C-alpha cells in the first residue's frame, strides 16, 4: 500500500529508481559472457598414466590396480572406472555432488604420491586433472603452408601454438598430425654383436657425450663470471663420431660403426587432413569461465595476423569447426523469439484494452522487468546462454500479467466515474493482495530448482534466476510505474463507429460479450452437473497418461540437436599400421566427399576422441563431417549420418563404423544409452555382454551397438627364467631397459639446432625388429663382459592379448552402448532393461551409465522439485488466505494443465526431457494464477453477501477478461519459441509446447472445474456445519429442564 501511495505522490522517486535500474541493466548486459549452455561442473577427476611399450594386461596389473587401491579411500567417492590400453592407464573418479573437485585433485595427488615408488620403472608421472565440459575444444583448424614438413611442424609447435595459447580465455592448444624432425640413430643388431656390445652401451655413450655442465664461477676484482661447459652436439658428425668403447687402449668403436645416423622425420602416429588436403590439425580449448564467442573472435584475429607474417610461405588457417558460430546462431534465434514474443504480446494487449496508450503502458513492464535479470546474472557470474534467454522469452507473457490485471482494474474504477488519481490509487490497492499472491506462486515454484544439486541444478539455476528476478521486478513495475502512468495519461477511450479501430473494437467487444455469455451458460451447467464434469476431467487425465505406454511420448535427457555436423569413428584390426589405416580412411573420405550435402571433412588418422576422453591408436580414425544447413536438406543430421554409416560399411568391409552427432558441448557425442556389466568372473561378464548386445540390436531405434572391449591384439609374450638370468649375470632392470630402447626407442637425448631442440631417437633398425625371432636375438652384456641373447634365459611365444581392459569400482567390467535414432533414449533404455530382467547370472550386475544414469538422476531431482513446488504453493496460499480449504481448490488447476501438456507433446512428437519437465514446473505457477483470480474474487463477492452460486458465476464473468488476456499473452508469446526451427530450436520447442498445451487445457477446464470444486467443498462444509448445528441443538434440547420434565 505504501508503495502505491509513494509512487503516486512522489513520482520523481519512481523515475530515479527505474532510471538507475535501466543504466545498471544495460551496463551489465554488455559485460555478460555469451555461451551456448550454462557452465556446469561434473565433479569428475581423471588420472592419466603413461607406461611406454606395456601391453593392456601389464598396464592393468602393474599400474591401474595400484592406483585404484590408492584412490579408493578418497572422500566423497561415488564411482571409479578405469581403462587400461597399450601404454596408458586412464582412471575416472566420479565424486558425490557435495564434493569439492579442486580439493579432490589435491587429495588424489597425495594418495598417488604414496604409491609412486611401487610403480614399474619407466612409468611416467600420473597426470591428475579436473574434467569440465566447459573446457571442450571450441575450434578445430587445419593449418597448411609451403615449406619443408619438419620446419613447418616446428614453427607450428614452437611459434604458433604458444601465440594462440597466450590469448585471453584460451585454455589449451593441441596439435594433430604433422611431420616432426627427429635425429634417428638406427642401430644394426649384427654390427653391435660383432663388437660384443649392447644397445644400452650405445645409449649411455651418447648421453654422456651430449651434455652441458654449469661448472662454477670465477671472480675478478669487480666482476663475476659463471663457467659453463658447453658439450652438446653441434653437428651430426659429432654424434656419428661418438666413441662407444675402446679396445686395447687404441681401437675405438664409434656410433657410426654400429648405427646409421639420419636427420629425418619421426614415425608418424597421426595424420590430419581437411577436405583431403594434408595439414596440421589445431584444437583450441577455452578456459571454463571464458566467453566462447570472444575466445573464437580472438583466435580468428590472431590467425589472420600470423597468415600475414608467413605470407611468403602461403600459410593458411582454415577453420574446420567453430562452436561459437552455432552458439551465436542459437542465441540470436532465442533473441528473435524474444522480440517476436514481445510484439505478439503487445498486439494481444492492444486487442483486449482497445487502447494503444494502455497497451504501451502495459508493455513498459517488459524491458524494465528484464533489465534487473541481467544485473543479477552478472552478479552471480552466470552467462547469457540459451537457458537464460529462454527463461526471458517465457517471462514475456508473465511480465505483463500483473500490469494487465492492474490496468484492467483501474479502468473498471474509471468506468465507475472515479478521477484518474482515485482510480489508479483504489484500483491498484484493491488488486495488490491478489497480485502478490499470483507473483509469489509463480516465483515459489522455481525455488526448488535454484537449490537442486548436481548437473541438472547447475543448468537450471541459470534458467530460474532470471525468471524469478524479472517476475518480482514486474510486480514492482505494476504497482509503482503502471499506476503512476495511468494517473497521468490514463483515460476511457471513446469507441467510435466512424473509425476502423472503433469498428474493430466494437466488433471485438461484441464477440467478447458473446463469449462471456456462452461461458456463463457453460459454467452454470457445470455447477449443476458437477459429477459429469469430474468424470470427464478424470477420463481426459487418464487418457493423457496412456500416451506414455502407447509410445506416443518418449523420454530423453536432452533433445537431439541438429548442428549440421556429425562424427564418423573408424576402427580397424588392432594390428593394422597407420599407413594401412590411412589408405582405408581415404576410401571413406572419397565416399563422403562425393555427397553434395557434405561441405567439410576434417580427418584425424590415429586419433579418436569424444567429450569424455580421447585415444591415440594406430587402428582408429575420426572424421568430423560438416553438411549443409538443415533448411537445405530434407532429413536430420542423425538420419543422414546413419545413411552414411550404412554406405561406408557396405563399401569398405573390415572397418567398424560408428556415427555420432556433434554434442552440445562440441566434439563427438557419447552414446546416450550405456549399461555397465560388472563382476569378478570375466567369462560371465563377457557372456552377459553378448546377451545384452543382442537385446540392444533387437530394440527399435538403436544404432551403433558397441562393446567397450576391443578385439584382441597379437603380442609377443616373454616369460623370463629368473634363475637362469641371474646365473648369466643379468638383472631385470638391465634387461627391461635394453629391450625398451631396442624396440620402442629412447628419446631422452636432444639435438640442438639454433633455437630449437629435436629428439635423438636411438633404436634398432626396423629390419632388426620385425618379428618375434628378432626379439629373441636382442643382446645383453653382463657384468663379465659376455654377450647374452634373450632366448638363452626366456621363453618367447606369440599370443593374442586384450587391446583394452575396463574396470568399474575395482572389478572387471564391460560397457555396452548404443546411439538412438527416432526415439527417446530413456524409452529405449527402459525397453532394454525389461529385456534383460531375470536373465542376469549370479555374481554379475548391470547398471545404467552415462547419459542414461544422468537422466534418471535428473528426472528424480525434477520430480522432487515438482512435489516441493506443490507443497510450497499450498503453504504460500494457506499463509495468504488463512484457509486450509481454498488453496486445495487452486491446486486442482494443475492436473488439468497436465492434460494439455501431454497431448501437446504427443501431437508434436516431442520427448519428455529436462526442458519439458521444467516447462511443467513453470506451468504449475502459471495455471495456479488463474485459479487464484477466480477464488479470490469469489471470496470478495461472498464477503459482500452474494449467494454461493451467484458469486461463482459473477467472479468467472468478471475475471474472464484478465484471465483470457494473460493466458492469450502467454500462449501467443510462446508460439514463436514452439515453432522455432533455427539453431538450438530442439532444446526449446518441447518446453514451449508443454506450456502452450497446459495453458490451453487449463483455460478451458479451470474456468469451469475450479468453481465447481469450490462449490463442492463449500457445499460439503455447509452440510457439515448444519449437521454439527443440528447435533448441538439436539444436545441443548436434551439438556433443557423443561424437556427433562
């Protein structure tokens, strides 16, 4: 009340207040970071450990299990998974939502440090990092130039990469492919034997000869000099002439006597191309709190400068993928929806108010209510993203609600003959209590979302905050600025038949009066036939629920998005070489390049990665394929990718092909349906995995069913006889170091050429390490100077070993996964669960993982949020109305909204996702608002002495206009969002249809159902009162002395 009085009597205060809000709002809006999705942390810590040359089995037993034992005592540990591959161990630690990942990284480091001494010699220090989806690569660039390959790579590595890494917001820059210069020392095994030497002696000789030493300092009277011995190789001749051994004090054996020294190119394990043109691939990751659009802009500007500097070498950077492009398209699309919604709501307001002046006063609430939201987004460190903008699009209809109700009530007082000031004061005051109730109910439903934890909480907080702030701001605008403007400029419009607008307004009013009369008749019938009405509503509600088992509504975590990109992962036989892999990959590139829809193909041979991990192996390839925008094709990116997969599989036999759409975070998406099979008996796990794969393949909608354990890989197994080895005067350390150097090579020594350093790679010549017999011929020199071959003390056999091993919670496991096309991933997951129920052997468990697990957790959290919102709505109304009964009447408006929401999802073939569930939660506040208007006005009329049925009908007729106005504003304001087809449209369509469908069914049913339930409750209450009154009268009569006589 004070707020209204103050705004009407001290208008300059209102002006200063909103001028300040506007200035701060515009200022903070310009400072907000732009991103596609809200920043969210996954509470995941990863540990990567390199063990060069070790098989997957050796990595698991010698590294992975020891690290798992150490990490198993971490606080707040929820789940631990490990993957052991040839030469590398990768452990993923999932923490509980309450955990601090930064503290967990420090704790993990301490625990790993305690077991470092137990790890085998040659294991690199484990790298511990915190995983964040916000730090995914945002750009993939192909770099080409006309210069020698080795020089080109060195410039990319030492000049270009550091320049890009220093840009503000850039987290990491990595290179893919390229030809790196390397000084090769190819040792001839037979020559080494002829001199009775081992390769370890060659290594030690090179390391001793190739060193710089700080040797101290010398001082003169006033000066001091540091003395440094510079003895590193300055030419290849010095390396070639390095003495390995001296015989008879004069005969020297030099490096060139036993090895060929070559200034060449390191063995290529990765190749990169863009549209079949060889290149060096560059991946740019942003920092988690950086602005995607700004980082991409800085990178584009920097590469333009680099191109100018190397113009003589025709250096070119071609951007293969750029997440900022899709981000800006999605953000701009939501902004367009927002502006269109404002325009539509303006038209709806004008149609109902018949006054451009009044409509403009109502629409003032929209910008002035949104600007405070930008202030709070900035203060909380949030970004301007598709969720926060979608919240503001949804808010447009809500923001005019309070103003519409206030304007409509003030005009009612003007029609009663009040002055503008009196009408503004009395009209605003009368509706204040109701408006506060409506606003609180809308706001209160979002409080559970703002305190929800986990990934879903991080995402939805940035949706709830701007909606709550803008809704509260609209209440402030409606009871300060709106009455003030109407007290100055408000007036009753003369509807003249002489003008077009006058005739239109009269026609509209006549139509509205007919609707009002029709509604009064329907309401009168409903109040008289309440049982029939209740039965019809219950039947509709049950029918809407049957849409789920009927398969017309599926479930999924988030909708599939069409970004015009998909990723093709190729997997060949484990023993294939990189060059053979490359030949097969070129055939796949040819198939893709022949399609007119394909715009770009970014190829990385020997590399595969997704949003959770990356793999560098000789038998894998990843191609990122960009196709034309969806408006230029007839099928979605998922269907197109599936079509390409089938064609590639048919034309390139022997290659496993997997196609996945680009994820929202960028890069290859992970399979949405994953099940982890866990146990202690590997044979049972394998047989269960085979059974599960068969079930998946038979389930409609599944694609790319995959088994996480790769095909076995041929390996040479060496079983050492320790007793023989010790008798021959050798140690395990010497044997291991010699074999690793001979077969894998040693690059500890560096060759300096100008400002650059290059690896000196010492290893057996390729000819001397091509089969298992060559392994047995490796020579060792014992302490007595005798040459001993490996086959003298070891048994060497060829076997097949696993190329990858997986563990979950310290037990062996296998993950079976698949992509889903044309159906909801949650629905498919439920069908698969039904398929294996009762078929799981003892000692084996099957649990959902990945997005399927996240979806279950998210739906559970949102379910609790809906229940909490219901309770909060009820408690809020009990407090406001001091009644336990009337809030229950209002709550009956929520189930009838679900009817329309579910039918809308079914008719538009949308899945139930986290976005549509948020739409349902939002709907709870919106539909309760209409019921509050009816109940509140009915209470006012009954307080004036009106009869129950008459009060209900009169309240319905009087509140029909504001209910129709606000509901129409919301429905038509949401239509642009529901019908959107631009970037990111899939994420907002479902939510919009849920709200439109719910508001529509609520409009038609609440207007009749709520008054009917109100009447039923009041009738029951009156009957109970009469019954109690009769009992009291009877008891009084019995106690009457006259009656007793």
